[in-house]
C-alpha cells in the first residue's frame, strides 16, 4: 500500500520545498539534497506508485514513454548526453530503496 506521507508525496503536494528543475502535471524533477555526484537529479512520476515494477504494470505505454522522454530531456539539459551519466532506481529494502515512491536518480558530472 502506498504511503501518502513519504517525502516525495509531500514534495509533490508542496508541503516540503525542493530545488525544482522541471515540473508538469505528470512528473517532477529536482536536485537531490544529498548529491552523490556533481549533478544528481531525482525524477518522479506524480502518481501513487511505489516501485519500478508498479510503474510499468500500472501505467500505459504512453505514460511510461513520457516519463523516460522527460528523463532524456533532463540529461540533455545538463549536457550529460555528451559526457556520460548513470540512471539508478532501487526497488525494495534489499536494494536500499529509501523512499517508497518510484524514482530515478540521474547522476553525472563527475
């Protein structure tokens, strides 16, 4: 069951501020408050979805494609397509998923 009090849900509801990079009615991208690289962006869908598995099972192909197209746009915005980057998503406690809301880390600029 989705925890509506997780930090990303609160950020989506604007109860907690973030250093926003891009937002629309479907997605939100913002700088990680504890960066592991010079560029460390988090991308989240604005929906109650816990994991990658949930995301690809519960959402349409067009919504999934849209999310990953926005990831690509963020990568290009920071010119990481020229220098290289990592995309990371963790699923479950054994993979160290800290926030129970599907999210993607975009890391680069090292």
